[in-house]
């Protein structure tokens, strides 16, 4: 199972998205290995055009939902403090996704250098798969 970040979902859902990402995410979905978490769902729903929402809901339907749990708030805050102590600032939605990935042990499938920055600080606790 892979936790797919918004950056990869956007390319997958975009009509003219990167074919490499489209194939990779498509394979994860076909193999029942695709997952998403609450912050990703929020970002996608807030940016989707009305005519694309059905496709998005279909993609969610073929993916596993990994909830953002109550303890994840504290984990995300600790991660943000740890990153800031190293002079690194990343968007909070990425912090939330990274927190869920570290809690579950799932790799984050993404196209976002913020996850590499976080991994450079936390090490192997965060598995990142750039596509």
C-alpha cells in the first residue's frame, strides 16, 4: 500500500498529466495498493472543477482511506518543530501527510520535494517515492 500525495493525484487526474505518474498511480489503483488521507482528500476536493468531481470520487472509491487520527495532530506539530529547528518549513498539508505515512509505515508517492526535505531530517521513518 502507498499513500498517494495530492501532487501525484493531480497529475493522475489531469487529462494531460505526466504519463509516468498516470501509469504509476493507475497500477497502484489496479493492484489495490492506493491510499489517501484526509488532508489529501481536502486539497483535491477544494481544487476540483465541478465537472471533474465524479472522476475524483471514483478514484477515491478505488483507494483505501487512511484516517488522520487525533494523535496525528500532536505528531504533526512535533514534526513541524523538528523541521523548523533545522531551518526547514514545509506546507502543513504535507506535514499532515508525512505524519500519517510515518504512523502507518506507508511510503508517500508524490511529486513534491517537501517530502524529501522532511525525510532528510527524520530519516528512514519517512519513506518517500518520487514519481
